C-alpha cells in the first residue's frame, strides 16, 4: 500500500484509546505478521502498558497518516534493583515503521523538543516516535531507559539519542535444533548421532558438576505457590543491576499474559528445589516454531551459572517445537555449548540512556538477561 500523501502526524496513545489500539493491532497484523504470536490485539498493549502492570503505566506513541497507523514505539515500565535499591525504568520497544515511510514522508506535528531540533526528527518516523516517547517518560520522572535493538535500529540510538552499550553490549541468542526442525530431517543419521553425543555429554557433565539433578514440569498453581524469597536471591547481585521479579510481577508477566500460555519446569539438585524455568511456544515470522525459555529463577547462584546444562533437558518436553531458544550474557564457552547441542545463533545489543548507578558516577552493569526481560517473550 503506497500512500500518495506521505505527511504524517505524531499521536500519543498513553491513554490506551480503544480505537487507537485497534489501529495499532491492524498495523502489526497487516504489515508485520508474526511479530506478535499468534496475533496482535489491543489487549496486549492494555496488559503491558496499562494500570495492571505492577511496574506502572507505560507509554505508546504512533505515527498517523490518512487515519492509519504507519509507525509505533512503546515504553514499557520496569522496576530495576541495584545493591538493594529499586528504581523505575522503561524499555523502548515495538519500534516499527511502515515500509513506505522508511525513506520518505514528513512529520507535520510541531516539534517542541528543543534538544531534538535536527531535521532528522521531522522525516524519520523511528527517530521522532522514540524521542517523543523518551521525552514523556523523562517528564514523568523515569531516569533509566534501555532497549535491545537489532543491528538496523542500533546506530540511531547511539548517534541520535546518546545511548551506550551496557558492558560489552552483547546478548547471545542461543538455539537448540530439535528433531522436528524440518531442514535437519533430511539428515536424520547425522541428527541422531549428534543428539546422542550431546545428550550423553549434557547428563555426564551435569552429574559431575552438580550431582544428581533433574527437571520436571509443574502446574501453574504449583509455580505460584512455590514462589518465595529463596528464588529472588539472585536478584541481589551486589555489583549488577537486575530486573525486580517479585510474585506480583511474575504473576502479571507470565500467568496473566493475554496471548502466551507459559509452562513451568522445576529444577532439582540432589532432591532439593533449586529453580524454575519459564517457557512458552511461539511461531517466528519465518514459520519456525520455537520453545522459548523466557525466564528463570534460581535460589543458588552457582546453579544459575550452569543454566546451559538444564536447557537441553527440555528436549523431551518440546511438543511440536522445532527449536529451543534462550538469551544470556554470561555462561559457558562457544565450544562447551556446542557439545551441549547449543548454538550461539546471533547477538542482540543491550543499550541504555544515562544508565548510571545511584551515585551518578560510574556506569552500572546488568546481570544476566533472559528473553522475558526484553518484553519479547
């Protein structure tokens, strides 16, 4: 669809206007099918940006042309913790622009942001919507802003918005290919041999490192009833920032999600509960079905550092998933992961704006980073 009139205006949907959200859902379902699985709905934005979010109400900015949404940016509220102190943050996400407006068009809304008087902010849908969203968040008192952009959108964050990479700025997107992965079904013998080797290696290494260990699926009610302060200990790294995940936040994030159905797996070491893996199934825009390890909770930091030993043990529970995926910033070497059957698929950048510790001098450092922290699963 080519718009003859490519003048567009900026509109705030922080009030989550129902008609506006319907236009947003239509935009995603028509222009970017598969981004939200199984489909984009107004309920999704009400859930993460509305008053039900324990972290607070978020921000949503759209570009409108001829009554249709042609671009979006959201700011989802998060609560972060550093050295026992909590503070508000937002994650910039949902930065999508209609293909016809990526290199053409002009914003007709007045730009009242003095720091962003560059011509770029009157022609770039992405730039203008991100700047408007950040401005409103800052005016509401939010000081910490972060995002996980792809390589296409990362440069303007760095150049135009003074974002910086957190630490080395890289998160590994890890992948396990299962026997249901269609391309590998043509190489069944290789797949069988590789699966056998990785399975033996995984169980042997896990037993040597941790002793007798296992995972098993638990019901949602058991997941909620088992949540206690033991599982939140790893939020309290003395030198790193972590997302606050108390019982209320976890219930909202995973139990009350409007479109994903989550599954929960208990991790036991020598018969003692040590953690929980939180998973869901999505279908990528490529058509590949993936079991996503969205989050994890561990009461023992030593066990959490061996997270990669437990991911392959999900293989008997994949149902129809073709791959298993998870993000992390720390962990085993590439060779060790390969022996576990884990492939480092790609890198995602973790960036922030003015992200400093509470004394305002030294830059803070994030701890590990599951997919669910980025609002992508």
